[in-house]
C-alpha cells in the first residue's frame, strides 16, 4: 500500500506541536548567567580588537619601512 502525503496544514500542525514540545525541554539561563556571559563576550571582543589594532599598526609600520628604504 502507498502512504499518502500529509496535507500542508497537517505538516504545519505537526511542526508547531514538535516545536512546542522541544521548547518545554529548553533550560533557560538565569539573568545573572546572561549578564556574566555578556560581560565575558564584551571583554574578549575588546581584547581581540586591541590585538587586531596592534597588528595593523605593526604591519603598517613594516610595510612603510620596506617601501621607504
């Protein structure tokens, strides 16, 4: 026997039910943890920005030294 393909609305209904089921399993972080993680990310972005800025200045100096010698 051949199975019939579910209708568009049946597939959407199934999808919504599955999403609701999965959302009940999610463990949401506390506000304190969100704040802590945000600060860590901001710190790392700042540090990486400084490192990129220093490398850019170093490479710019090196290139101008090579070009002007």
